[in-house]
């Protein structure tokens, strides 16, 4: 009995330490706790140079970035009131390694859909300063529900790119809020809806994500050329199918997706 109690205590202590570590890592971002509803988190961009690491985003630029982000979210999801949150003191590792299960669970429970951060490297090219940026995105619901097996939770966007024009600060905003952003936030919304048994909403989000991705492929407007584009498309289609299958298996559901399931059954395998 004593051994069992020690094991149980160790288990509970491990959970408490994990939750404490997660809370500590978010201590510099009160907005995550204070903002209700679904949210997209914008962390700071760090400048990497020989002089050390400093923050490159000015307060004015952060404000403009948030306005653009808020406008984009409002246009994409007018019925969800998804909000942007600025975490100017938070800078995850470039490889996403600090998104451990405890932290991801905390972020997911606080309805974070997407977290965005990045690094900017200043160098000299032909006697002039050149800036190169890596912007990272973590789709929190994907990482949370798929864990270490997730393939499409962590994404990298790099600047400069041929299809991203304008001065550096404007170009970064355009790149972050490009086609990938639209698709990833739609996927995140869909997973949240599916986990809440809101099948119609989930199917709508996943279908929108698929359509947006197909359009981006057609227009060649994707910023991340390194990603397996066909894998993303297959992933979204599987989410659509999963939504229909789970809706059909839910005895409490009698919505429009049942008609789609009937058609699939008639077609056969």
C-alpha cells in the first residue's frame, strides 16, 4: 500500500511540475490567460547579428501587425470572434522543441489555435545590410491531439521570397498572413469544432482549408516551397472524411452530413 502511495504521489508531483513549468513559460504573456475565446498568438521577432540578440519589432510595428492580423481573422472567421494576442516577451526555440506535451496541453486548453514567432538575421552583402527571416508557426490543436506522431503541426516560412514583395516589414506581414496562414487556421478551427462534436462547422472549416490550399497550389502562391504539398492536401481530405465518419457514428447527430454519408455508402468502396 505504501509503495502504491509513493507511486501515486510521484505521478501527481510530475503532473504538478509539468503544469508549473508550462505556467512559467507563459508567464510573460498574460494575454493568453486574459483573452477569452479562440486566439492566434504572435510572439516577438528576434534579430540575430554579431552584436547579439535584440527585439526587432517596434511598438508601432507590433500594433500595425496586430491590426492586420485582427482584420484577417475577422474576414476569415466572422462568426467565431477569433482574436490575436501579442506575446512580446515570448520567443520559442526555432525548432519548436520547447512545445512539450504539458505546454501544448495548456495552450490548447486556453484555445490557442496558432502560435507565430521568428528570427531575423542581419548580415552584410556587397557592403549593404541584408535581412533574412525565418518565421515559424505551430498549429496547437494538431500537436496536442496527434502528439509526437504529428507531421503537419510545425511550419517554416522564409524571407526573402520571389512572391513576397515590398519593404522588409510589410513583406513579413504579407508572408505571415499568406495562403498558409489561411489554411492552417482553418485546420485548427476545424479540429476544435470536431472535438466538440460540431460536425457541420468542422466540415466547413476543413473544406475551406482544402479549397484554399488547392487555389494556392494553382496560383503558386505558397511561401513554404519545402513542404510536401500533396501530403497537406491528403491530410485535409482525411480530416473531411473523418468528420463525416464520426458524424455518422454519433447517434445524436442528424444533420446535413448524413446525406453525404448516404452517397458514399451507395458508391461503395
